[in-house]
C-alpha cells in the first residue's frame, strides 16, 4: 500500500511538472536611440624651446686625419656654443666616417680618393633670442652646416589637455544641436573615443652665415612662429523624446 501511494505521489508530481510552461528568456530592453558625433579643436602657442642641429663635415686623404680634423673642429664649435649660451644642452646625435670614391667612366672598381667625417650636435635652448647668436658662433668656430631648427614646448601636456577639452565641448554641443533639430534631447553619454592630440612641430632651415663674420655683424635671423595641437573627440550619446 505504501509503495502504491509513493507511486501515485511521484506520478502526480511528474504530471504537474510536465504541465509547467517552458521558461521564457527575459524580454530584451528596447533598442537605444543614439547619435554619434565628432568634435575637433586646434590650439596654438608660442614655442619656448628650440633644438638646433649643427654639423661639422671634414675631408682628408686618410680616415685618421679626417676624424682628427673633425674632432678638432667639433671641440672648437662646442666651446664657442657654450660661451655664447652657457645654459645650452649639447648632445651628439650622429657621427659618420666614410670613404670617398672616384667612379671611372670606363667601368671597373671605384677607387678611394679620401675620407669624409661628419658630426652633428644638437643644441637645446630655452632662450629663443639666442638662436642666431648660437648659429653664428658655431659657424665662426668651424661648423659648416645647419641641418635644421626644431621648435617645441617644455610643457606639451597642458596644450594637449586644452585641445582635448575644446574638442569634447564641441562634440557635446554638436550632439545637442542634432538632438534638438530632431525633437530629441541628450540623455547620457554612451561612449567616448579620442585621437591622441597631435603636436605639429615647426621646422626652420636658416642659411648658415659664412665663417669669419665680424663681431658687429647682425645675428642670423630666425623666426619661431607658433606651434599647433589638434585633437578629435567622438561621442556616442543616447537620445530620447524632448519634454513637452
């Protein structure tokens, strides 16, 4: 009798369980309405640091003499630059010592006719008014080419942050304008994407003054101009009906 009761209970439970409707997945939230906009900004500032690349090239019959002559001229150039601006930071950025060849019209192996040595020193200055004086002092001491002048900022992060803020503000304003034109309002920001702010460097390539300038000669003129930083910010915002 107990076995029969147990069987009936199990059967009834199984029937009731079988009759339960299958579980349904929870309803999906309604799709979001969104607007995607991009704001850009460009800010500029006067540079407060400059890097001048000054070079010395020498030629001689032997590699040893070319290197030795180059070393003497470079030492003289470094001393002259230090005297012109003691606060300058000096760093060698390239050095080369190579043979010079004669190539024959009739063909055959080229022949070595001497050697060339080249040393380029980077001079970093925070006093931009001294650029011309540095170039002229280096030329008098034996520098025979200037590869270029690179203007930059000691604190680039502040200008980059300003560009990002302005780009984000413009992106948000564009989202508000678009939403308003469509009878909607911005509810919240869903995503933010930004392109790293880009600093556009300024390069100048002045013509080096001739060696042997008189002490009264005006320094080589160099104009710094302005640096520019650009930034892009893309916003994805959720929008909904505007309140009536």
